[in-house]
């Protein structure tokens, strides 16, 4: 059974207020001017001034994200593979096929054709940008594969131990949007080099969470969160991905996957661990608040408080604002910090 989200939100608090108020509806005329009370409230509390904020806390997992297949177009036999947990960066070797390297390039376009002198297109620009980042120059980074580009490619091929043709074959390059961490090898040495060779993730630590679909309004790309680690430390994070399909699980609330990148410092030595993810939403600073249970439903409509002073009580209508953490923001003429108000037993 998955762990459930722990949510403190306006809707839940409002429901609590309405539920409590239904049993204690009163009329202002009953006690509005401070007459002696035959029965004082069974308990009291005081009006507090504070910062009130809604928040949502969900269970997450620190790790490297969901592994995806890394597919090779190389022919021949696998003669070398990286170890699980290794990180392959731009220009690094993902595997060797017939003792020739298959290297990693950064970008979004897969290698789908041979590139040589005269070729034009966004895949050419992507290749030239990679060459430039790897330290090769002497050409202009644009969408044209010129003789100068071919010259840089030959220098690159020489370093890799490949034939210096000046032509880039898609069989010995794989494109990804960043560095790849090897999650799990799916072939062994001696296997065919064509096809999935291992599953990989991004190299940076991320937090993933399955968020109840009916309580995922806060989970939007760019939303900032706080991540509590098992050692008690907290780090900042930002939502980078929110799934668009709810995953139904038998007997459980459907969930959507959420991925959160870490901001600032790395999570120390921890790389995989359960964490708590908290998103702070609407906030009110320096406002007067009371416990939600202190609110009374008025017969005239709206809410009020039973003010207790000098052995008497009176009903004070209040305007209710934000609900959070079991408290409600309240406003009214004559309402002050420290004022004593009634509470149910």
C-alpha cells in the first residue's frame, strides 16, 4: 500500500469549519452586548497574531529518476560496457562494439543519417555544437557541414581511434539531453551491439513522487518546494515534470508522477532515500487567527466568535480569510491579539 499524501488545504479546513458550525449555530441577538452568561464556554483560547500559510506535504523518493532504455545502432559484438552507476558525459563512451566506441552527444535530435560535407540541417548544427563543446574548432557552428567541419571530425575520429573519414556515422553516436547514469545493464559482453544495451537516468539527483490526482493542483512546472531528508536537513527543490495521465491502482486513489530537481547544494552523501516534499501555497503575514473549532455559524449568515471577558460572553461577527494548519484568519472591528474566545469541549 502506497503512503498517502498529508494535506493541509483551504478546502479541508473550510469543511471542518462548516461541520463544526452546523452544531453550534447561534443568533447575534442572543448575546451581543456582553450580558452575564449562565454557562460560560467549556474551554477558551486566545486570538493569535501570526503568519498563516497553506501547505501540502507528500512522500517522495530521492534518486535519479525513472530509467529509460539506451539504444545502440552499432553493428557487431559488444566488447565493453560501463559499470552500473557510472556516469557518461558528453563525448564519453557508452559501449564498444567490435572494439570501436559508441559515444554520447548532447541534444534533442537522434542521429538518423550520415553527416558529411554538403549536408545541411539542424542535426548538423547539433553535431557542430557538440564538437565545439568538446574542444574542436576551426569551423562555424551553423547548419552547414563544410570541409572545415569534416576536418574537425577527422581530428575527433583520430582521438577516438576510428577511421578518419570526416563522415559521422549514426551507428557510433547516441544523442541524449544530458549526461547518462547507467542504471542497469541489459546485455552482456559478447551480445549483439544493436538494440538496448542498458537503462539509464540523468546524472543529477532528483526527487520523484506519486501525487494523488485529486490533490495535485499545486504540482505545476516551476513550483518551488522544500525537501526534508531523513537526517533532518532540508533542501530547496523545483518541480520540473508533472505527468498528464493519472495512474489508477486497485483500491487506491489515482496518482500522477511528479519530478523535482534539487536547487542549491547536493543532498550530502545520500543518493537514494525516502523524503518529505512540502509545497507552501497561499500565505498571509501578520494576521489574527483562531482555531477553526472556535468559529460559530451565525443564524444571520457568516461566522462569529464567542468573546469571553469579565465573566460575560458576547458574539462577535467576523470575516474569515485563509484556513491553514487547523486555524482560520479572522478580521473584525474590535478584534485584537490576546482576546479570549470560547471553544467547544
